[in-house]
C-alpha cells in the first residue's frame, strides 16, 4: 500500500523523467554559454531520478518508468525557445517537489526541500541566461 508521501515521490519522479527528456530535446538548440548549464542541470535531474528509483523500490513501491516521449508545450526551434522550455520544466518540477513537502518528514522532507531549492535556482539561472525577468518567483513551485 502506498502512502501519500510515496504518491508525491512518484509524481516527483515522473517530473524528473520529463525534465531529463526536455533537457535532451532543448540541448541541441543551446550555445556554448548555456550548454554547460544544461548539462549540469540534466545531471542533477538524473541523480535525483536515480535516488528516487532506489528510494521508492526500497519502500516497496514500483517506480514508474520514463515515457518514450513527452509532449512539449511549444516547438523548440532556437536558443530562446530552448531556454524558455527549460525554465518552465524547472518550475513544473519544483511544483511537484513542493507538493511532496506536506506528507513527508525527516530525510525525505529534506530531499524534497533540496530538490525544490535546486529547481528554483536552476530556473533563475536559465531565465538569467535568456534575459527574462523576473528571475524568480516569491514562492517557487507554487503556480
């Protein structure tokens, strides 16, 4: 039987899968100044995904696999649209981690807080690279 915390971690895992897909898609449209940022971000999402898979499996929850493809909210045709997509993905992933806060505690809650902060920080860096304002929101992860 899954707990509310497990359900939120499954949703966060699905967001991490989608983020990894988006970084793979957008990466081809980035330039030298933003490729490194994207590589580091994708690596962070992969590490978080791997941690969630291990954590959920250890709790007896079958982690959902990544989908073969994800629908993008708009075409990624250039650097600007790639950065816009990645900032949006960070916001959406942050939202899933924010939803994981109420039903979690202890080490799992720290994982969710750290992930939320990481997503918000990456989103701000992506918006800065794109020259978009505002760089942050008052409550990251809250739509």
